[in-house]
């Protein structure tokens, strides 16, 4: 999302070398359940600000996924065609269990609208606006699935009301099909449904390939207030899909933490929401909460939780405000600030990478710099301790 412009000075960004692939590449395994007890930090790499690649501007990295058969990462760019057409990148990351030595970009692909045309820039057509966020590679279909949060602007006439989506495309960028989005998530001119820029940031397939999960970043208007500095427990919704049919089969509520700090001044922008999910089984996921407050120190906080949907109420036909239901449980796995890195930035995506030499999985996080020189395009690598 491109709405955060922190006051912190820009960090020095050094060039990243072009290096070889990871120490070991693993093929997809047949586990239907992945265990994550804790995460051990391996290293960080930063892509220089406004670095160019094949006529495009690198940055805005809002989602990432790993393709095991060719050791490639798919990275979503959330540029809404303002700089260049909506696109995703592929890259190689070079790391092992003790060091992270480089990020190398290999390709860029333009994502097309269903009619085969490019998404227009909001500078020329604000009514076809888009907010690309999440991306996953599906090894079964050899397609990608990606998300847009939707856009709501009622200050103009007629209002801009662009619905969120989950969209399947070929790896060449051509439209294949849309997932069915429940009507309650539609963008409306009234205070109903999805808040602007508050919908589907992340998505994930279960290890067995049967289901797709996505989550709204913020609560629907009907479900309650947004997270705030003194507002704990705002509920967002996680949708479970049958991947084969692209039809929703359940919805679950998840409660957000409060915003980590009060903004300065106190009336300035602040937010906390779920910006990514990563399925561990058909009932357990990792969820990333990213909190931001203008002028605060630190301005960002990013925490990863293991969440469990077993026992949670299916809230498909419920409004969450003033209703009794059981939410997903959550267990803190990592506060990114405990890694000791110089800056926790606008981290919005994560994926399991290849297994390390000791057989443990790796986990890769990526930050969206909002194309601002006060932020960083940041990659973080961890060892998964099962």
C-alpha cells in the first residue's frame, strides 16, 4: 500500500552483488502440515532505491512466493501503473544457514486485465484503479494467483468504487479466472463492506494444494472499528476457498493487536492489519501483523503469529459487531524488532524458501518501500525451527 511516508531519514543503500542460488534447492514435499516453533534470523539485504530493471523501477515489493522446481521467487510490485504497468518480478536469492549474500532480479512480467489490456494509470483513469498486493505460484496449474485490495474514494463524483479481487493469471500475465469474492467484501459508497486499501493483501495455498486462504487487512465497516493505539481486538476475516472451484467455503474471525504506538501528533494516520498469511495446514497459518503510526519511534512494528482456526466459528453469515463467536487463536512466533536490524520497515510479504543444509525450512520476508526514499526495499531471511 502506498500511504506511509515515515519521517525517518533514508538509510544508506549499497549495491547488492549478483550471486549464485541457495546452498540447497528442495523439491516440494508431501507434508500436509508444517511446524514453526520459532525463527532464527540469518540476514538482511536491501535493494538500492529506484534501481532500474528492464525499463522498470524496482520497489513496492508487497508480496513474495517461492517456486521450488527452479529456485525462483515471484515478487509482486504494488505500483498501480503510476510508474510502469502493473507487474511482478522474478528473482534469485543467495543464502545458506549462516549468511545472506545477494538478490538478483531475472525477469519482469506485466499483468493484464481480463480483456488483455494493461491496467491504466490512475493519472489517466482513476475509475479503473487497482491496488496489487499478494502473489502465490501454484505448482499444480503453473499459474499465479494475485490480489488487489480495492479502492474507495467517495470525495469525487461519481465515487471511485473498485472491488477487491483474487485473480488467477498465467505466468505470462494473461487473465485466467477470478475467485468468487463474497458480496460482504464489496466496496460501497456507504460505510458498508470493505474499507479502502483494507482488503486482501495476502493469500496462501495449503501444503496439500486443496485450499486457498486470504485475509482482509482491516475490519469490514459492519464488523467493528479499525485497530487504534488504544483499540485492541478489532476483528478481520480470513476466507477459506476450495482452490479447485475458486469458491469460498468458510470465513473465520481473527483479532488484531492495537496499533503499537500513538502517532505524533495524536490525530495523524495510524493502522494495524494483517498483510500476509502463509498456510501451515488446512487449519493453521502464519499471519503477519504490520502496524504503523506517523511520527512514532519506531514508526513500524511487524509481528508474526501462528494462528489456529480449529474451534473457530464459521462467521460467513454473521456480522461480527455485537455478536458472540469464537475467534482464531494466535501465538506469537516473532517480533521482527528482536532481530536487531537497523530498521523494521513496511514488511508486507513472506514465503517459505528452500530447505537449508540441516533440513530446516527457510522463511523470506520482503518490505514495500512505497517508492519513497525514506523507506527501504528490504529482504530478511530466517531459519524455521520446527
